[in-house]
C-alpha cells in the first residue's frame, strides 16, 4: 500500500482529542501517518500533542502555527508540510473531533485506488446501512448551503463541508495560495481544481464518498458570527473563481 498522511487541524482541542482512537489507528494502519496542525492553541492542546508525537515517533508529527490563523490556514500549512516530504501518494485532512471516524480513511482510499480518482470528499448522506447523526436544523441549513455552493461551482456537489477529504499528492498546487475564507475553503479547493482541469475532468476525477458513520460532536468552533458571514463569503468566492 502507498504511504498516506492525514492532517488534523487543532485549535483548543485539549478536552476533545480522542488520543486512544489515534493510537489504535496508527497501530493498525502502518502505511498511514498523522500530522497534527496546531493552530495557535491557548489551552493544553500543544503539550498534549507533543507528548503523543514523542510516543509515536516516525508515525506522527506536530506542526505549530505561532498564532491562531483559522482552520483554513491550519489545514493549508499542514498539507504543505506533508507535501514537502515527497513521500506520500495521498495527503488528506480530517476533523480533530473525529466526527468522521478514522476507519473511514481506508474507505476513502478504496475509492481513490480502485476508481482512479484524484480527490475523495466525505458526504454525510443519511441512508440505509449508515449511521449519520446530525441535528435537523444543521441538516436543513446544510442542504440550503450546498445548493448555493453547487450553483457557484457549477457542479452537483451534495456536501462540500464534511471535514474529511483526501487528495492525490500531485495536487499540492491547490494549497499554495492562501484561501480568502476561513470556513468555506473546501469550496475554494473544488473551484481551484475545476478552474485548472475543467468541469468535465472534475466530474470524472473527484468522488463524493458517502460516509458510513458520522456523529455530530459538541464543541464546534463554528459560531453564529461565522454563519452570518456565509452569504458574503460565498459572493467573494464567486467573484474570485468565476
């Protein structure tokens, strides 16, 4: 199996980090490494991750931003750190709360390897055979949001905001330029790919993977003030990429 690196952006996650889950994952998936991108945390997150990385040398890495810069920048810089090593076939990012369990990484890689895709993005679709636990209000807001995102991208995307995505290492250029938004950077990534390869290739080379398990975790950093900015940020994305 080709080597893979998963970036985990962290900001004040000391009380939510499921270290046992990360430990078990590294123990059973020898070709997959984890890089924690500490976004200037002000709690004990840094100290906790330093200890974890020391206990898992060679399999986990800690990259720290000097000050809090937002999830988009934590992801971008963490991804670039992994790309620099030139030793991974795929690099992805995963939310620190593990709302999408780490076991789903292998599920995503199956789509990438067998279907010759370049990007696999998680999709929180409630369906038979899956366990997707999400508040009704957030689900409804998500459907409205995804409709506008699809119109901007000119692509039939069901879920742009699931915090689980994996990219072929040849796509490092997607992360070179800073994002113009902090929470909607997922849409920017899809727009950058579309603008580089065109809509037809985008439809063929990106796959939405219905997650088998997803559970909403309390303590989200996404606040009301961020939601109020969504219309303005969507318009900004439309101006820049269209």
